């Protein structure tokens, strides 16, 4: 079931890019604004499975 706390917002510059194959890929910027992991294994997910919904360190 989708997270009911997420309110859909218009995409902003830097939220995504297209691969050479034509796929839309969401960036870490988008995921951080979204606020949690959707569990789909996104390429730029800022959360690690072992940390739950805490953003990973940028260190």
C-alpha cells in the first residue's frame, strides 16, 4: 500500500534524467524530498535497507 504521508508534487529541475534507452531515472534529490524509501530498488535511493528510512551519510 502506498505511503499516505507522501503528497505528490510537481517534478523540479534536477529530480530526474533520461537514460540513453529512454528510461526516466529519479535522482537522490527527488528521493530526499519524497521522504522515504519506496522499496523498488531505485538507482539513486539515499537509504540503505539496513538503515530503514534514515538517509545514508554523505561522508
